[in-house]
């Protein structure tokens, strides 16, 4: 077929493609709503580009430079000495506390999420998991398992629907100003997310290996330990490290409640108008997230190769 013939065939197929009127209307409605939102009163203002705003921006960018170098030529040795002083006085300790809170939170969240996964996955939490039993289950047994799944999914919805900040304020009133309100707040919220996502993975697994285990007499917990967990491990690690990165960010923010993490020193620097220090602590938080991303990539690659 000639080039012109292939072009004509592609055009013919394009005209004959299935068209969904609802999908096209949805796209146009989305475009219209976006235009309405962007054109709403108060969103645009010429004051943003006024000379005063530009002067404020220039001043702010200038104050992000290390204090000893503001108004001076940049000197690497001076900047290094300034950063080293901040790290030795507050930075390393704040990073350690932030990292410790995030790790404790994601470990607790993962354990709780896995436990709730086993009672939330409809293919596993049933009276006849993966294969019919020798005797048909009674109506009462079926209703009990439906109630277990419904209650577990309700718990997952509840704990993930309440933001970490709300959990933190509630727990702060109960436990007082220490690191545990932050850790438990992050753990509760992320347990709901990890449990929900992992339960969906379990329900979409290929049932063949699990049926084989069930066929040789494996119990529900044995199937979970020897069949489910190895199959879901790569996806679970993806959820684990992604939510850990979120915990690092949120532990930084929730440190503003008074725990001397990076968030505490960010607020302290902002209150004293030390924007150079504030920006330095923000960069430290970004560095922790970057380290978490690298660890996640290495762990998932190791699991992928082993599989």
C-alpha cells in the first residue's frame, strides 16, 4: 500500500472510531467550569504586578541568601560555615526527629493497614476463601463475614477521611505536647490509605496460586502468610514508600505544633523573619523526601529482580 493509501486508511478509521456523546459533553463541561473558575472575581488582580509587589519579591529573594552574604558577593566558604553552624545547633537534631516520627508512623500505619486488609478484601474475608468448602456455609456465616468486611471498610474510610491535622489536634489534647500525637495522627490517616489500596490489590490478584494453597488444606492465615503477602509485596512496597514520603512532609508540617522537628524551626525562623534559615530548613525537608525516594527505588528494584 502506498503512503497516500495508508494515510487515507488511517483517516477512514479515524472517522469510523466510536464516539461517546457523554464523554464529549463532559470534556466541554470541564473546560467551561475551568474558565468560570479562572475568571471569577478576585482571582486576577493587577496589584500582583505592581512595582511594590516586585520590590517585595526582590527583597524576599535577597533575604533567602545566607545572612552573612546578604549584600555581599557569594562566597562558598562563608555559606558552608553558615550552613554547618545551623546543622550542628539545630539542623541534624530536627532532621533526626522528623525522620524518626515519619518512620514510626509509617511502620504503625503499615501494620494496621495490613491487618485491616485481611478483613477488608472480599476475596479473602469470606466464609469460603478462594475455593468452596466441603460444606456450604450457613446464612449466618455469610452474614457474619459480610459484617466483618463492612465494618473493616467503614473503619478504613473513617480513619483516612479525617486529616492528619485534625487527628493531631485531638491527640494533642489527650497525650500532651510530645511526638506521639504527630506519630499516631500520621499512622491513623495513612493506615486507612494503605489498607484501602492493599485490599484492592488483594481482590484483583490472580486466584490460581491461592486456590492451590487452599486446595492442599492451608488455612486463612497460612494463605495470607505464604500466598498473599509474597504476591502483593511489590505493590505494597510502592504504597509503603509513597506514604512514607508523605509522612516525612507531614511530620515536617505537624512539627509546627511544638515538637522540635524541621517544622518547628521553619515556623520559628519565619516568626523571627530569618528567611534564609527558613529556606534552609525547607531544603532539608526536601532532602529527606529525596532520600526516601531513592531508598524506595532501590527496594522496589531489589524485589522486582528477586521476583
